[in-house]
C-alpha cells in the first residue's frame, strides 16, 4: 500500500488534491481512498488530507501516520512540529516552493532521506501562470506523478478534468503537465555526468 499525506492551508485545494489523486489511481484499476482531517475550518488554517493507493482492497480508515510520501502545499508549514513525523526513510518529499530545501531551512532535517526522492516545485507560480489563481494542488499532482511514478501523468490529467470540467480543468491540467516536466528535467540534470 502506498500512503500519501498532504499538508496545506484552507483554500489551497488540499482536500481536492487527495480526491484527484485517488481518482487517478482508481482510473488505473487500483483501489484508492481519500479523506481530510480538519482543525479549525477556515480559510488559511492548516489542513491535512490523506490518500491511500493499493492493488488490493483497502480496509484501513484511520489517518496516515507513516506516509510513503508527503506533499506540502504551503512552505510556511515547514516549521510546524511533527510535519515530517512517520515518513518512511525512503519516502518522497514534495514541497511547493521555488527555493531549495537548504534555503527553506530543512536541508539538514531531510538529509537522512534519499536526495532523488525529494524536490521543491514552484507550483504556486505555475498555477498563477496557467490557472490565474494561486492554487498549487493540480501542479503538485503532476509533480507527484513524475517524482514517484505511483500514478501516470495521463491518469492525473484525466482526473483533474473529471473534477474540474471545461476550461478550469484544462488550465489545471496544463499546470500539472508543466510541473511534471519540471521534475523530469530536474531528475535528468541530477543524473547528467559532470566533467
């Protein structure tokens, strides 16, 4: 079972991100579930959503305490206590930011995790460019597909368009595609030989 915990703030599409990811996985013939955990239900308050993906029926219903991947939609949450708790040592870390992990002040904290499984992606900038609003969720799902390979980009794009029909879905799909390409280029650069 692959478990994802998504952290963000109210109004950033955290819950929608988990739903879209589960729809993408379901579209690939996998079992999936998505559910939120709210504290104070107001715009800007911290929100956590969860997504489980498996090839077998999922019977668990509790919050994800040991995720295989973390998606952090708002970098202002990075100082939050317990944000990285339970993350598998070989887990994936995806943060919405144009800054590096070192610049964000979490480089040392993440040193025990494989470098190739962690990346920052300027998802808000991509959303502003393609969607016209600072909603990073769709872009981060494109980046998630590239980083983990757990779902295909095509499945993510189809799920986005299913959740948001018409122009809104198309714009979000474009942001997701650009984020996917961003991660793939970063991976290629990391593998390129140095002279």
